[in-house]
């Protein structure tokens, strides 16, 4: 529907309508719209002057003259803004829509030309000269008429949405002028071109112009139709080819001939026997190959089927030639890669010896458990070197989906095998050494429990027939050497932990750290910072100071970072050219690394009654723990602070009850307990603490406070207590004793029932410490408290 104009305002004061002269015609100005004689057109109007003109024509049953504006942007046209040639029209229908718009349906009747405008307000009224259609039909005009009709009918046939009644109308037209006007009305030309045709009175000239416009439009229609026919033909051809291809594949299947992917299928068929698959799996691969062969080109399932075949072919199904294990060489590799860890190395040598004597036997799954930075992952690499096998690492930290272990089923988009099968393909050997790193950090999500999926992987009785969901066939994992690592075993499920042999790695002593720094860390940091040994040298005393004053850890990662920090300071001086050689001594550390971060505060902590030194186990190794007790006037209440866990709070309550029951034997007056509130605090309050092993230390701190006797500053203790006064065994002895030696403790008090752990303690720590074995809490008091009373 054409839009005539925008809203017009300001029509002057209201008054009665002036009569239209007998020779006058009501004029309706429109924009970008030309009404051709003999055609019907709907027009929307919105300006007040146009609405008034339409209502006047309808009310007085008058014809109306349609004139196009010269400039479509003029909102309120005057007489000079309108063309002089237009079309006299009958108003077939006038509609006042509910949304406030007004619509006219006009039928063009005859051309006219404006002689002059009678008035412009409130509506346009003009005197006109009607123009009759020429009736002369010369042979020349008749030929043009027939040519135009033929082209018009062809254009209508090519138009995708041309109405059938329009084609019938064009066929029925016998007047050349009417045909030219009708064709001009429906072909796609501009409003100015259509106005030019309206002003063309000569019949031959008008037909020629319409024929020219129609020819241009007909060329576009023919090209569009040709493209559409070609597209349809191409589509039909592809459809025909697909049907023929399927028919050909059916015929070839009947004849036993291969399908259309000849060369590709032949290559896959040759690779399958060379993959060394078991007979049943090879038959599965051949079935999948036949299925892939029958698939039509471009089928959606062809890509996943080919990927599945590639996985089956590229997996190392056959065992490689066994390599002899040289035990002596294995010892040299372990000694070259790791300092200390003698018992760990001995266990690894035993493991290798068993694998050498019984290559097909079911070897245990080793799990290295210990704090970060003690060399768990590098031990696995050393085992792979000693065995001469490929090494591959699978990181399990953060894995919370069972499909990460077992793989996705092939029905899923983008399905792949699990990490185990992917790693074996990456290693290229079925007897590789696979490091399952951070096995304690697997989670459990909404898609299954990966720890449960690991049960089959790590069970020597089951992993010979491990079934990945993607492969859908069993794969033998029994020859894979699995080595797991964990920082703490509490988060590893019991059934999974039961399938592994736990080998604990405690923290290093200061002497071991010094040797590790001298042999491994310093040379590695020299190379990492672009330095040569003759350019930078760090003496042993500086390394000892870094170990003691700038790091406090079970492993050596922090130590390596601090050594690298010292070397970077030297690298700046060498790069600037100020010096050619740098020697880093103990006295240089303060200027390079700042003041010491850690200090020995044992003497200060234990200089007053009520302070005892305990030993604690943490996921990153052992540590010392201070127990502080104080009393204030009160009614015998017990206050516990320091973010203590429920078990540790119960240990404190048990210790307090034990002290009250034995107060007389320790020289504690009953009135002191009745009229005092006891406050037990464990410093480092931001760190959560829990466990029963601080029972002896809490009991000793309470006796020290209430008996007014100080605890020896060189003594640390651990052990759980019972209400009968027994000292019960605890765990983590190796880590706790190592931490005591690292902190400068000289005497440690341990439960007598932990003597079985004495052999696990490093020799260096055993040489530095005096061990006191506790049967009862009385033994702890006798050994820990000073013999004389402290001054009040």
C-alpha cells in the first residue's frame, strides 16, 4: 500500500466548507505514488488536508484528482510543489481504521492536466483539462502492442508470485493504451519513471517506453529464473547421484566387490592385521570397516566411524620386545636422580627385581604419598628410565567425571576414550610406566565417581580386561606399570587405597636439603637463569642460611625458588657488566633476600610456665605446635581458642579432667582449680587444627601452669592420652620427628607403642635427637618439666 503523506496541522479556524466550482476538481497530493488510468490502488493518508479532501469527495460523491509531489520530503506541499499531470479517480472505498489511519481504494479513470489552482485551503481544488486516450491504431502501433503483450505475459510467467487473475487481465486487454498503463503499474520502476509514462500522451512513444522498462525487468527475471532452474537441477542431480550410489553399493555388496571409498578402505584393511589386535577385536574392527564402507559419501556417521577405526588401529595392542632390567643400572639412575630416600630406593629396586624375575606376574601398584616437593613425580620418571620404558603422566587433580577415566560412549557428539587409553596411545607402548598424579584430588560430580572407575584400572585381577566405553572392547592394562602419587591419603577411598602399596615420603632434613641444593637445585637454577658455574658461586653456609632462615617446608620447591632469587640478583650485576664473577655468601643474603623470615622462638615460648611444644602432622609435612595455657580468677571454667577441631577440643577436656584427678600428686592445690578459669590457646589461630595427638602436650602445659614449673625449651612431644593416664600411639611419627630436627629440638617424647616407627626416621634426625618413650603421662611430666619450682 502506498503512503501518501505525513500529518499536516494548522488548518485555520473552523468554518463551513466552501462549494467546489462546477469546473473544479478536488486534488489529493501523494508522495512517491503514481496512479495509472485503468488500475486500482489502495492509498493511506494521514495529513488533515488530505483527510478533509477525501471526506469531501466521498460525502459529495465527487471524483478526486491524484497528483504526486515533486519532492517527497515536503511535509506541507503548496501548489508549486505538485506535478501538473495526474489521474482522475473514483473513490471505491474509504476506511477510517481503529488505529487512527485513513485508507482509500481508488480506481484510475483518465489523465488530466491542471490549468490553475482555485484554492489550497482547507483543501486543494484545481481547474483541469481532461486528456482523452488516442484511438488511432496504426499497423505500427498494433505491432508494438502485440510485442508488449508478449513480453508482459512472459514477465508474469517468470514472476514467482504473480496472481493468475493478472495474467488473465493482460490477455484480455485489447486497447494498446490501457495495456501500456497496466504494465507500467505492476512492473518494478521508480515513481519518477512512472510519472513520465503518465505524462506521455503519444501512444507509440508510451508503448516504446514501457517496452524498454519491461525489457530491463525481463532480463533480471530471466536470469533469476535460470539460476533457480540450475539450482533445482543441481539439487536433483545430487539426489539422483545419491540414489544411484546407494544402488551401486547394494549391487557391489551382492557381488562381493568393495565400495566407493576404494583406496581409503584398502589402506584401512591393510592396517588392521598389522595392528596386532586379538582375534575377536580384529573381527570387530573388520565389521566396523564394512559398515563404514557401506555408508554413502557425506553421511553424518562416516566421520565418527573413521575416527573409531583410527583409534582401534593406532592403539598398541601387541607387547613390544621385553627389555632386560639391569638392577645395578637402576641403582645408579636412582642415586643420580635423588639424594637420600634410601628406603624408598630400596623398595623400588625390590620392585624392579620382581619384575625382572617374573615379567608376566601381577606387580603391585605403588603409591608415593608425601608432602609437595619431595620428589614423588620424579621418582616415577626414574623408574621408567631404569626399566627402559616409555613414561606418561596422567593428571587426576580436579577430575570429577567418570567418563574422564572410562571414556564417552560413541553415541555422544565428540566422544573420545578416557585418559587411560589416550595416555597409552600417546606412549605408544602397552607396557609403559603411567604416573597417576594427584590421585587424592579426584572429585565426585553429577556424572559418576572417577575414583570408583579407577578401581578396575588399579586392580591386577581385573585390569587385564579393562573396557573403555568408547572402544567397547577389552584392553589389557596388566602390563602397564602404574605409579600413583598423593599428598594425603585421607581423601582416597578405602577400596582404592587397598589396591595400592603405600610408600610414604617424609620431608627432608636440613642436611639432605643442603646436599640436594648443592647437587641438583643450584646447577638447575644456574642453567635456568643463563649463568655459568664460573660466573656465580654460592657457598654452603649461604645455602644453610637459606634453608634455616628463609624456607620452612618439607620439600625443596621453596628452596629452589629462593636459590633462583639469589642467582637472579647476581645475573643483573653480570648482565650490566659491573662484575664478571659473583660469590654469594651468608652475609650477602640480607641485602639480596631481606631479613630472615623464620626465627627460633623456642626459648621465648617456653620461658614461662604453661607453654609446651607439640608436634603436628600437616598435608605438607610435619611441624611444631605450641600449646599455651593461662589461668585467671573464676569458677573453674575451661576456655579453648585457636580454631580447634572437635577431636582436639575433646583431648583438651580429657587432659583437664586428668589433671584434676591427679592434682595432689603434681603438687597442685585444689583451691587453685576451683577458683580459676583455665584458658588454653594454640597460636596461629587462622589455621584449623584437629586430631588427638596433642593430648600429651596439652596435659604437660596444664601441669606446668598449675604447678608453676617451666617446660624444657629443647623438648617437643606428641601422643594421645586416656583418662587412665596412658599414652596412646599416633601417626605421622616420621614427619613429626623430621620437623623437630629441622626446628632445632634436641629431645622428643613419643608414645612407647610407636617404637615400631623408629626405623622409618631418617638417620640424620636420629643422630640429632634424644628419644624418650612414654608409657604413661607421669613419664612425660618427669621428663619435660624442670625439677625446680619456677619463681613466682
